[in-house]
C-alpha cells in the first residue's frame, strides 16, 4: 500500500474514528485502525466490538491495499505534523510495518494483518429514515445529560428512541432517565419511522454521535433494526449495537396534576443556585427552595461549613411551598433551556416537579425532590 494525502483530511477523518478505540485493550487488534486504500480514497475503520465508525477521505492511491496500525499513535503523529503538509503512508513488502512520511519526518509503525480486524456485521435493517442533523442534535442534547451511569440498571444507560402519537400526530421521541430526573424531547416523526421498534442507544454511541452532527446542513440517514442502528452523516458511517433491555414506562412518572406554577428568570436562577450551592457538601448538594407569592428564597445549610441564602423575584401566586432539589440536577436542566424564563409546575415537597422550556414546547424535564 502506498498512499499520499493532505494532512488536514487525514487528521479530520482520524479524529472521527480514533475516539471509538479504547485506550486499554486486552485484544491488540482493537487498539488499531483499519486503513483500506483503493480508487481515489483511503477508508478508515475503528471498532470496540459494540460500536464501529468508518470514514473515507480523498487520497492519491499509488498502490492499493489494506493494513491496521495503532489508532491513537497514528492520530498523535498526524496531529503534530505541520499544517498544510502532505503525508505518505507506505507499507513494507511483508506488511509487518507502515512508514508515515511528511517533509523531513518519518515514523515506522508496527502493523497487524487486516484479516484479524473484526467486522461488526450489520445484518438487515427494518426501518430507514432521514433526519435533519439539527433535529437529531436536539433530540440528543436535550436528553443525554439524564442518562444513567449506574451499570446495574443497564437499560437506563442510553437514550430511548421511539415513536409516539400526540393529538393524532406521530412524533419521534428521545427519553433518558437515571431514576432521579427525566428528560424528554420530540420532533415530528420523519417518513419511514412509522412502526419502528423502541430502541435504546448506548451512552458511548450517543456521545460519538453528538460530536458528528455538528454540520447543520447535513441530512443524517438512520437505519435500524431490533439489535443495531446505523447513522450515515456525510462521509462518516457509525454502526452500533443497541442495549438489549426494556426501557421502563416513563409516562407513569410524568405528573399530570401539578397545579402550582412558578415562572422565573432562567439565568438569574441558575446563577443563584450555583452561588448558594458553593457551600453545600459535595455528597448531598441539596438546595432548598422556599416559594411564596412573588419570590423564591434559595437556601443551603451545611453543618460542616455554614449556610447560604439568596432571594429572587418570581411569578408565583399559589400557596407557599418548600421543596429541595439536587443543585447539580437543577443546573443541568437550566443549561438545556433555551428561553429566558423557566416554568416549574409543582405539587408538594415530596412529588416530582415538571420543568418546561418556555421557548421550546417539545422539551420536558422531570425532577424528583430531595429531603432538606
């Protein structure tokens, strides 16, 4: 194999694929990226056996072929080469090593045979639809912060993507919860998503996808089955296994009878929560909201270090209520809201609270209160 290509093209593609590769691997081939040169392009592929990313980049292929080299090492080398440089990748006759040459720099990397590289067999996909990258990015970003990191409840370690009928219209919904908070976002269901199975996209796949849907003009082709999902974003193809589990009936935890309405300036509220929580213990991070007509008092009491309070003006005219929340969870939700104001719908100190984005009716957040 002998290939010449632009450093910027090589770096961009390596950046997309090398992130999938785990730093520590018991199987040596999983530390490598598969390079395949033919026609006028170099295709790169990396996998961790659950997730696979491939991307093709334009290249001058003087001699076709394929090999695998350490992914993070190749990425670091290319990253440190001069901007605008040309890079030549050339394998030895025996295929045991590859030379990376650019200007006066030359690196020799150990290769492992292409035949050892695992293939994430995709099988057949039952549903295919196209999504605007902005719409897909919204579904991910509004919900991914609520994904559970608790491995024992593995079925919560991802985003639940499914279709749901609302007022006679079919919506594509993303939901994530860790048992303490829930985030839900929705868009009009794209053509082809009708009757799709409800699927759980793993956390790592969500994280990689989030980095790939940056270009607002790109349409994302989504193919899925009961066990796999594939996203085609421009020249990048991401294929992932799905979480094999049943997502809980999240509708049951979304309260419908919350009648106490609080409207508050989002930025002022987030800043106040951030200030008073400075004094809270890392473990609890509880902040108490004392809500009465026209105002909210935030209070934190930490027996070890002291206390803090702050008052904020608010639009509230129901009975006074005192309720506690995890400060980090409040800040996470506030960071997702796009409007200038946040709307809280409350019931009592022990019941879940609904938070609405005043500028986006499609997003909904549920927070469980804490004892304070």
